């Protein structure tokens, strides 16, 4: 209840965060119901109308084979959000387990857990994701796994820091006296205290996960054509910019920029609301 009240008060004081939250909600609704509302098939080619500039009937124009860009952007929204959400959920689950055990038990458990996370973070994260996808193959599942792996250290470190700070607190000692075992204390007393920070971390890494998936597709290691995906659409349209067909790459790139930027702004706003030390 206190967290909900803090968020409501924060949205009233910070209109920008409220607007970005509304925009992200609208994007999620578009991903769910948008494909059912589109007039054009995102995979249907129409060479006679190839590279048609934006019009009232086709607000984003058509690509090099006559496919409606607006319809493809809407369908790509569902795929990119699915990849980002799935990767973040997996990273959250694995990172929370690693960080909880490391922060609560310390000792050799902490050393092994931090060695694993430090090893992952020693590599440039995008290059590591590239290597994983190149080794496993270009598929939606492998992109999700690669994106999740490179995000695990962020959640592990966040949870470890929060639990390590509170493991000797009075409420933990009271739970021990009450006959609770270590895993019950960890699951029901300590881990819930990390939820606000994890919510902020999820929002911030969601944008990076979406950008990572699009970048992998842009360089040819991600989703394969003709599947609509923002990174592929930007890559396909890049060669047409110099010939004047700017809309082929602009609109999918703009969609990616707006969603990632909104997620980052939302994460910053939530951090300020949840953590009083961050409030300006």
C-alpha cells in the first residue's frame, strides 16, 4: 500500500513519468490488439505499389516490395515486446536466485556467485549476446536466452546488495526466533524488500533488451526476413535513404527510439518515486 501511494503521489508530481507510463501502456495495448485492427497483411507484397511515400491510406508508406510499413511496425511491436519481456523475466528469476543466496549466506556462496556475474560482465555485453546467438543459431528462443544471460548480473547484484544490507536487521532476527528456517526467511521476509528496486531495474533493462534484439536483427544475427521486426526493417530501409526513400527506415527506427526512450524515462521516474534519496 505504501508503494502504491508513493507511485500515485509521484505521478502527480512528475507529469513526464505519467506520460511515459501511459505511452508504454498504449504500446502494450497496441501489441495485443493492433494486429487484429490492421487493414493490410504485413507479409503481402505488392510490387506495383513498391516504395510508395506516406499517404492518408498508408501513413508510413510501403517498402521495397510493396508491403505496408505501418502494418509491419504494429506486428513487430508484439514480437519485440515478447522478446524483451521474456528475456527480462528469465534474467529476473535467475538473477534473483543467485543474488538472494549470495547476499544471505555470504562466504563461498557469495564468492562463487560474484565470480559468475563478474565473468559475464567482463565481456562487452552486446558482443557476448552476438557470440551466444551465433553459436546457438538465429531464432527467437536463442535471442531471448542470449539477452537474458547478459542481463542476469544486473539483477543478481541488485538483489545481493539489498539482502546483504538487511540480513541482520531486527525483523530477520525476529523471524529466526519465531522458528523460521533460512529459506523461508529469505523468501517471505527478505526478498519482498527488494521488489521496488527490481521493478525499477526491470523497466531500465527492458529498453536495453529491446534494443539488443533489434541490433542483433540489424546485423543479421536475429530474426530473419520477412518476419516484421524493427531491427530488420531499419536494416532493409537503410540502403534506400540515399535514394530519397527515407520513410522505409525512419518509421520503424522512430518506433524503436520512442519505446526505448520511454522505458528509460519511466525507469528513472520510478527510481525517484520509490527511493526518497533519489528525489530531487
